[in-house]
C-alpha cells in the first residue's frame, strides 16, 4: 500500500558502486510533489547515476528509493514497469530514433503503453509538439532538426504520456545560449502547466537558478546541502559558494 505523503520521491541511505569505485554513498534526498529540484555537481559526481537509479535502470547497493511510497529498489522488472510508466527522462543527447519522424518519435511511448487509440495518439502528439513550440514539424526527420529542436522534440516525447515525474539529464548541454534559455523556459512552463515534479541534473548554475525551486549540491557521493533557489546566491555555505561565486542572474 502506498504511504500517504506529499513527497513524490525519497531516497534514503542510497549507495552505489561500480566495480571498486563508490559513486553514491548513503545519499538522502526528498522531493515534494509539483516542485523542481536541480542537482548540481561536477562531472563524474554521480548525477546521471542518480537518475538511472530513480528510473530503475540500475539498482542501488544499499538504501531505499520511494516513489509515491513504493520502494522501487525492491521491485522486479515486471512490477517496476507500471511505476516507470509514470516517469519520463529527457536524455542528454535527446535519444531520438533517427529512422522515425518527429511525430512517430513523440508517439512512441504512447504506442508502447497501448492505452490510447490512434486518433487520440495523433491529437496528443499535436498538442505536445505545440506545447514545445514545434507544431509544424511532425513530418520531419531528426536529421533535419537543429540541436535545440531535437531537445524540444525529446521533451515533447517525455511529456506525451503525462508523467508525474520528469528527469532531465543535462538538458542544456551543447546548446547555444538562446536555445538553452528556451529549454529552461519550457521546463518551467511545463512544470506549471502539467503540475509535474522534476529533477534537473546539470552543471550549469544559471540554468539551475532559472528552472528550480530548490538546488541540491552533490559531492562526495551524497547531497551536501539543498537550498531554495532564491537564497542560493546569498548562501554562506561553502558548498554553495563554490558554485555561486561569479555567477550572475540567469
């Protein structure tokens, strides 16, 4: 039975190693329903590993990962599947299928779920492409798109299935400043419009400040601190100041 809680996601004492390298160590993190939390950390700090654990694509060596009160770390693949359908991930490279059109890419998770008729899928695809500002691109191929457009199509695909939780893995990496700003604005507007919960993994402090309600610092395998985004730049904490010094307004 699901525990009644305002927390959609909670990680308790999560540890993960690969071979002999400890990546996450006794990590704790709680995320409320409807909020966006950005996780900052240097390359190799375990940010992407954390997302894979939340999606159930990897299993922790120790600890609990509670999604809507259910410990997904203990579930079989079959039991995990319906919970994973309530999540979506925007991968760093977009991960579009090159052989499918834009519309087919966005429709793909809907067809896998098999819950909607084709007419409803077409309407959902059109709505999601319009939501990310690409209403006329359904017949195009990924090769015809710019980097920023690919990210927006990938975002349309991520929200096609109406997820409760969206995980963003370095969503602005490789984008020019204008495209990065557009992605950040979309992350924020989608959170408000669809009332989703979001985790944004990034090393880009201005992006984190723009999209997040709270910002967590990941270091030495655990969350060192977490602060409200509007208090981030003025925080006296050394772990925060290491990121915030020299960063202007987003």
